């Protein structure tokens, strides 16, 4: 199954993270795993979600930003829903 990665914004962008959470809830995704870590000056937070179109992985990482990775169909729906939010 082909997956794609979407870089939404900076890792500290609380508004983007909040909008992403709202979009995911509206698409019936549920968190199934989470972890966070610190390596040197880099901090990473990782979430895995399950939903109707497969699994999504969300990460916030220093210098890399806020990213979402998942199946093409799920990512297309998520992008569309995210774009509709204020």
C-alpha cells in the first residue's frame, strides 16, 4: 500500500495541531499508540491513529515540524477536511 507524508507546519504550531486534531476526529480516527522522546536538542512526539481508511502516523519533531503519514486515500480526505476548517 502506497503511503505519503504531509508536512503541515512547524512543530510548535499549536493552531495547526489543533486543526489537525479536529479534522481527525471528524473523520473518526482514534489514537491507538503514543510516545515521546528527547535526543540531544531534538524532541519528538509520535501518535498512531486508526480510522476507516487505515493507519496514520503523526509526529512533531524539532527541525522537521508537524508531519502526517498514511495511505493516499486517507491523506487526501484528511487534507480536504483540514482545508475546510477555520
